[in-house]
C-alpha cells in the first residue's frame, strides 16, 4: 500500500487545471492505485491527483463505505442546496461553512476507458464537487464569500504548513 503525501495549499499544482487522461497504461493504473490507497486513510472522503502532485484528471472517493475512482470526470448535474463545514486535505486543520449542491452526478471513465457514472447526495455530493474542483485548479477556499475567504486566508497564513513558494 502506497499512501502518497498530500500537497498543501500554495503549491502551484493545486491551482493548475489538470490535463485529461489520454493514455490508459500502467502509469495510470499506478496512479489509480495510489489514489485509492491514499483515500483509505481515516478521515478522508476524496483525493484528487493534483493533491498527490500529478496534474491529471483523476480522483478517488471513499464515502459511507463506497470507494472508487473516476478518470476524466465531468460534473454533469447538480441539484438542491446544502450548507455545511467543508475541509480539505490540502488545507489541513481548517474548515469553513461552504455552500454546495445537495445532489451531484459525475461522469467519466475507468481504467479500460469505459464510461462510469457516480452520483450521490449530501457528503458524496460534496465530495464529487470538491474533487472535480481540484481538477479545475480550484481549492474550496475560493468558493467562500469574500469576507469568509479573507478570514480563511488569514488563518492559512498563520499555519505552520502553508507553502508560499519560498
């Protein structure tokens, strides 16, 4: 089992739009294995490839006993609303109230380049939206309103883990 270290907020890979998976080879199989191993750690609902330093469109999830992965995911449908605390492995120890859809559907492919659909409500919906955001170079702090974002950024700058490029 290979549990990869998580990149922290401030790392440029987290702000970069990930490239689509175009070659389905051993390298991608290894990436999926790493994502699934890494999301298995307690307290983790999802891990996107950029969070382990790979700028490809892939993520894993582990929500309420449902564990899997999606390559080249696209968020195709959302409905309803939910507000709740959201955190991120790349922003450790901090969480903020974040508005999300209460139901989400993601479509992508598996390792054989066959279509897959993952959908869910509540925590799964939050996870699907959060991980897809990572692939678009968005960290959930960017989803906060201006006042909350300013406060969150002050909190981030006060941590001992914040990576500022130096």
